[in-house]
C-alpha cells in the first residue's frame, strides 16, 4: 500500500518539478518525511533517484522540443552543482551521525522551509532586484553552492535554483526552469556517485526504486510538455501555490520531529 502512496506523491511532485522547475525533491522529501515510513537516509535516497530520473526525462523532452538555451551558461552552473554535491552529501552524513534521524528532519525542515519562503517572496516582487551577471566564475560558484545545498537537503533544489538564477542573471521564470533542471540533474548525479563510492546506499526494496523512477519519468514528461506550452503567468502562479504549501509542510515536519 505504501508503494502506491509513494508512487502518487512522486508523480505529482515530478510533474510540478518539470512544469515550474521545482525539481520534485522539494515535494517528495517533506511529503515522505511526513508519512514517516522510512528513515531520513532512505527517504533522501528515494527522492534522489526519483528526481534524477525526472531530470533526465524532462531534459530530453526540452531537447526534442528544441528549447533554446545558452549552452555555456548551462555547463558552468551544472558543473558547479556536480562538484558541490560532494561536500553537501558529506555534510548531511556527518550531521546525521551526530544528531540522529528526527533531529536532522527538523534541521532540514527549518532550512528548506525558510529558503522556500524567501524564494516565493522574491519571485512575486513586482520588480525583483537582479545582479544581471553572466560572469563565468559567478555562474560556476553559484552552481557549486546550489549543488551543495540541494545535496545536503536531499532535494533537487528546483525553486531555490529558479529564484537564485533569476536574481543572479535576471532570467525570467520560464528560462530559469530550463537551467534549474540541468542543475538538478548534475547535483543528484553527484550525490548518487558519492553514495555508491562511499558504500552509503541505504537498504531499500528494488520495487520501491522502480516505482519511484517510473512515476518520476512520467511526471517529468508531462510537466515538461506543459511547460513548453504555457506562458510565464501560469507557471508563476503554480510555483507560488505549490512552494508555499511545501514550505508550510517543512515547518510542520520541523515541529513534529523536534526533540
């Protein structure tokens, strides 16, 4: 039964992820934490697999749809996120060992909830400030930071990526979504490699991972298709509603798991 619940959560999450650049993990992670069936490292791993699969399917959909993007920009932030995923994953494992399962859920909930609130506020400003830079060093360091944060929180980091890229380079929300998916792909790839190399992959049923991947791919394809057809306004509306709800869920998790 819980596999069906996981499947529904992941399908909805990855649809939203591909549609508005959420990454999916920001919904999957707190939702599965709230269900409280598996430990935090298992939830992180399931979320990572699902989001990684979603990023592949939605990226392929964007490519076949011939979506325009700056390859240099994408490579700089993505390479930064690939490297940043390593220290982010290491920081998570270190703090998990020190504080334990429930305390880490609270820590992640507070951090993620706060960052999501800031992202919603920024995106809904009438004239949001921007650095308007495409300096290669800034782009790489931004990817490094976003990759580390996403890996530590156990999410794709989509809404954080979108808001940050809008602030950094003055991109609109639809363009930021495309680059966000690239960052999600490389940050989660880095996390999976780190888990494999350090033999830190948690015990989880193959059927659960299979269902997670299938649901994520389906959600990613549907979301990316609608993203291509929609203008900035509906994307912004869905982004605001979903991220606000997820932020509240994170604060709820932080409260119930706080000891």
